C-alpha cells in the first residue's frame, strides 16, 4: 500500500527542507486559491503563493508548513515543492503570522530593490547611449 501514497520533497534554494513518505493528501495555496492533491490525481504543475501547505500522513496526522512563493510539481506519486523559504510548526495561527511577517515583508523589500535596480539600469543605458553618440 505504501506505493500508492505520495512522496513529498520540499526544496529550498540551498538545501532539502523536508522529505516525507506516506503522505495521504495535501493542500497547497496558489494565487487562484487552494487545491488538494491525492495520490492518484493527474500530474500537474502549480505556482505557489506564500501561505500554508498542509499534508497528512497516517503516522503524524496533519502537518503544516508555511512556505514562500514557489512551484509545486506532481509526477506520479512524487510531489516536489521548490520554495524560497519554509517554516514548519504545529500551531496554524502562528504559522499564518510567520507567513505574513516574514515572506510578505521580503516580497516588499524585493520589489523596492527591483525598482532601484531598474532605475540604475535605465540610467546606465541612457548614459551609455549618450556616450556612444558622442
């Protein structure tokens, strides 16, 4: 019966955050809303939004992971989740607060950094083109 269950692997940029076998079901969040995964669901790919990823095993019951934006890929019974950051915990309200505090603030900082970089790049291109025309 173990072969009919999901094998979940959560990847961060520089490490494997979690490897779990025997997952009976999962729920993930996208920008369009939440969706569930069962072992025999068709293969799929989904862009994940910052939020709570829930999975259940026979041994541990429901387990919650706060994840940053990323991607989920399901092929057969293997589910790969690649995210920028993840936090595990038992208390759902604390994880929700961690998502809002950590991940969404990082997104705001990244947007500010991207804006500054875009201004630097446009200034560089403008100066380079005026230098080239001289």
